[in-house]
């Protein structure tokens, strides 16, 4: 395994596969903060030259967090599909990239290969790709999942309706919910980030959202994004729960900072399979974001793109209905500006879809990041072109509880109309039935929350 290269007569030697991966990464403020990024553009090119020649087998043998200290590394290794892996293990990273971009490499083939890919393989390939490459391959990857509706079909773009309230006032949450539904949003999930993380408040919000869904015969799912242990207690209180949520990290140490482990999520998954109120079979919802491991000093000297891919290796174990990268939420310490946030969104979507996950993206930024409204709107359209499964939606794109900028209720029908995409088939039929939409055009009741029974 060669870890050296030469550029214009200058030799570059890298200490490990982890070092090669880090220095191959496009510029990221988080990697700079961790002290692991390339010194300059030339060293980055030298690292990519080495990376392109490494085989997928080399990457499997060298996870960025050693097997001995990380349960996630051990889990990925022990559950890898050997038949799928055997089909690609001989390829170099450069050859694998070229194969993915071949016009003849399509959705069914990519789905067959996905269970044989480790996170490091997906991350390594990502680092050799341009933004256009990420769009091209992301659009090929088709991942279809089912709960109360069917997500991920070709020609579809869904949304999470996010009716957050700064004091968890249930009536306020329901007002925002009805408004979002009236604009055609919410077919992926109606998901509330709670201000108070208790089983009782979680159960109350879930119960009231369930009543709205059932009373109006809305084919979607609901979720309250409390800690997984809180949701398990809410389930024990007897409330309806369509999806169970948890944030996750790319290392065992990072997951401990979230208060979770593989054993805990296994337990939660089993409970949810037994008690979910959705038709299934997919019952879990996970969120991630580049920089989460670094923020808890759990990155083990690895770059944030590779650690993000490792989140997807963890999520894949539970066959989730939703996976969402909250791409600009953690802050400019990790993704500094519009170009970095845009690149991260396309990277995350590509890696997750390549590994067989139904990837969505919260195209967003915090108020102290250097990103403009125009840039985040461009990212939404790029993600739609790339086949992103779903985006967020909230009143005027401004989350008054979490204090960040994202996608508005109005953006979702705009992007759908621009790209000729529609919601999930079940939700699409419902929107047309109640008059919110007329095919791809706004219907007579578009934007009218009064169309919904209280």
C-alpha cells in the first residue's frame, strides 16, 4: 500500500490512510480547527493522487477509528455484505469513481453494491468528485422506503414539516402544522423539535398531531425529536408514534456524548417495531451533520466528511425511513461559508444514498455563518436535481425555536414546480382531493389552513 506521491518533483509522504483521507478533503473550517487539513492546494492534490490508487480493500482494512476502541467500526465490519463487497473490492478508489459515473451504472446495480460498502469507501470516493459528479451519482441512487406513505420514488421530492414552537405550545404547533400542510408540505414527516424534553410533553404533542392526521385522513408520519430514551418512555405511556428519532455521531465516543450506544438503539428499534403506529416496515428517523464528532472531541484525528459517512454506516443497521443531514446547523467553526455548506450538503447526500439510505437534507445556516439567502436557495435546487429525498419546511424558513435559516413552506412547491417533481404518491392524491394542489399547480385551497378539520 503506497502512501506517497510526487508533484513537480516534490515528494509527499502520508502517515496513514486516515491522514490521506483528511488531506484529500476539500477545504473545511472544521478540519482546519482539528489541525488535520492539507497545508495547501498542492498537498491536497498529492493526497488525492495517493487516494485514487488505494483499493476499496485497503479502506476496509483501515477504518479511521480502530476496531479495538470503537464499536461502530466493529459493527460495520461484522455486518458487511460479503457478496456485494466482493464485486468491488479489487477496484481502486479512482476506478470506483469512474464506474459510478458510467452511464450504464444505474439504480438497481447501485442498490446491490450498497451493502458491501464501508463508510470509508463512500467518503474516499466523495473526495475525488466534483460537485457535478456528486449530483450525477446521487440522482442515480434510488432508495425507496415505506411507512404510512412511500418515500424515494423517482420524480418525487418530499418535505419534513417542522412546526417548532419556543414553549411547546401545542396549539401553536398545530397552527403551523395546518399552515404547512396547506402549502403541500409534510409528506415525509410532521416532525417537532421539542423545547421541553419530557415523556409527557412528547406524548401530548404526538397525540395531538395524530388526531389531526387521522381526522383529515392525511397519509404521512409524525415524530417528536426528543432523546430516544424519552421517546421510549412516551411509548410506554401509550401514545401513538409513527417514527422514532435520534441524532447520531460517527464514533463510539461521539455517540456517548449523545447519550446513545448500539445496544440502546437496538433496544429502541425493537420497541418501536413492536409499538409503532405506522404501517411500516420502516420506523426510524436519524439526523446527522458534519462536525458533530469534532464538537465533542470524538473525531480521533479523522476528517469530518469521513466521520459523517460513518454516521450512515450506523444508521443503515436500522433500515430507517428518514435520514437527514442538518448541513449548516452546527456553525461556521465546522462549515464556514456558503461554498463549504453547499459542498457538504452534496457530499452528505451522495454518501448516504450510495450506502443505501433515504437521504434528506436541511439546507440551512446559522446567523453567524457567511452564507446568503441566495446561496441556500441555490443549494435547495441543487439537492432537488441530485434526487434528494426530502427537504425541510417551516414558516418563512425561519425556525423561531432553534434560531436558524432553512427552507420555507413556500420553497417546497416552488422547487417541485421548477423541477417537475411531486410529493409521495399517497400525499399527492390527498392534496389533489382536498383542493390544495391541482397536479403540479396550486389548487383552489392552496395556502388555506381552513381546508383542514380542527
